[in-house]
C-alpha cells in the first residue's frame, strides 16, 4: 500500500473517558468510523487561557476514511464538552490490505 490508502487515524481527547466511549460508539454506529481504540488514562499538559494546565484525559484513535474527517470534526464541535476539542487526522501510509479494506467496508454509506 502507498500513502494514498484513503484511510486515516483520527485522534480525539476528552476529560471524561465514558463520554468519549459513548461518542466513539455513536460514530461507529453511524459508520463515520470503523473502530475506535481508547486509552482511558493519559496526561495532557497544555497552555489554555494564559496558563499551563496539567490534566488527566482519555484518548481515542478512530480508523476511518479520509473523506469522513470533516463530518467527524463537525460532530466533535457540536457535541464535545470542550470549547476547542482536539481532533487530529493523520494519514495511514501503509497497512494490512485486508484491514484497510475492512475499514472501507465498515464506513461510509
């Protein structure tokens, strides 16, 4: 496979692991993501409102089609409890062809 697999990994973080699991489930049910692999405990250090913050968070890595990223961002902006949710999409440059095919079959219309 080449960099043009059409699959991306979308990372989203949130303070509440249960909220993030529910959000992930809705995205999978609606075929916006094939799966989400969640890490329930991470530590985020960042600058917000002029001060450095140090907070526990959860993180999910969604596997989906590149063409669905805008819809995921739209949903996160509408539903996420943060004013500015972290949503980052990274291209999958290569992978197991059978897995990449599965991602395509489980996403979209």
